[in-house]
């Protein structure tokens, strides 16, 4: 398997997911980028925009094991990670794994749980292990979290801790489909598609977990010229000097942008990273890593608006 083969597989994954999810082409591509780059994805959108269906469909086409956790205000860390249970027959404690021990975990409505529970995922997302009662338990080598959240102004939501947000490679905005796409959704349902039963979409499994590991290895081999690496550094540095921004992107953001640009290059059918790959991925990689000044938010500006201005000012390498 080479870079071209990896690109073909990525295209097939996106095309296959399109059978179940209509009108979210950019979202599908970014989810595949996160998966191939070995990162996690935070899906933000209003209820009913297929966020849960997106994660379920991705696990189906990758042949990965899948678990879903519904985050609620009373959810405890042990509900996610697992717990030691005393076995009266043996007189020993036995670890009962939680849903986090899977390939793809859907943390549904993650911002409805308090910070303590949200933070329980930090070790798993960073180190692919879970420590319970002082004992570390290894997790899947392809462990990936896709979390969904409603916009923070919705009732009953908690803002994610900064450390938690920073563990997500991409923040992916899930928007409403346009009128024609929404009509196509109704046509698909009328023809027999049931979102609760993905077999009705006639999906095929494109890869397995061992192939996914190889794909991730190939992604890291994608060449990034020095001038493109310097371009990434300039973008990250520029976020810290913008007057609209109270807190700029960290060095980790630069690493995430590099890896995401590599994966996007492969998904785009290229064998090397171009400045366009970097610019495209700057939005999902950085929109949740910069903190705007309150007066800018009052004016109605978003992180994406500020990033557009920034990218116009940073010189693009030729």
C-alpha cells in the first residue's frame, strides 16, 4: 500500500458514507481526515443534523468496533472508563471494562455532562489507556473519539474544559443541508432507508482496523516541504498577535495542523502537502483553539471570521 492507494481508500470511504448521510460532504471528508491522522473529532451542530449517524456510519465502513455514551448531568467517570467489581467466588476484584474500550467511541452531547466526567476521557484520548484504581488498562491501537455537542448557548450545556477541547484535532461544524439535499433525504427515507438500521443503506466495509493502522503509518510519510512547514508556524504565531484574539493557538495546534494537512492531502489525491491543504484545515484545527476577546464576540464575529482575516495577511509560500 502506498500514498496513492491510501487516497483511493479514503475516497471510497467518503463515497460509501454518502450512501447513508446526505448533504454533509465537507463533514464526511473532515471525519475521514481525523481518523486517518490519528486524531479525535468534535462535531458541533443543532439536534437532528445527523451527528450520531455520521459516527455510526464511519465505524460501519471501517469495520471498527463502536460504542456510544449518552452524556448526561449525572454521568460518572466510572460509567465511561469501567469499574472494579468484587468477585465473591474468587475473593478478588475484577475489572469490568467501560464503553471507552472500543475502536470508535461516540461521546454524544458531551457538553451536557459536568467537567469532571468530561475530563475522564483525557487520559484515554492522549495515551490510549485508562487508569482505574491505580492500574492502567491498554485500549485499542486505533481508538478514536468523536464527540457531539450542541452550541454552548443551549440550555443545560457545560463549556468543555480548555484541556479537553485541545485534545480534539478537529472541531467540525455540522450545518443544515440545503433545500435540494433535504429533499433527497426525504426521498431516501421514502425508498426504505432507516437511519436506525444501516443495512438499509447497503453500506460496504472498506477497511479493517489493521488496514487502518497501516493507513495512519502512510499518512505520516506524506512529504511536507520546509516552506510549507514554515507557513504553518507563521499561521500559529499570527494567532497570538491578532488584536481580536485573547488567547492564541499553542504549539500542539501546529502539530495537529501539520498532521491534518497531511491527511487532507491524501484525501485530496496528492502525495505532498500544499499551502491549500494547510489553509483548508486551518479552520477545523484552530477554530476551537483560539479565544476571542469578549467585545469581538459581542459584535457577532466568530473564530472562523478571524481566521479568514489572518490567512489573508500571512504570506502564502510559492
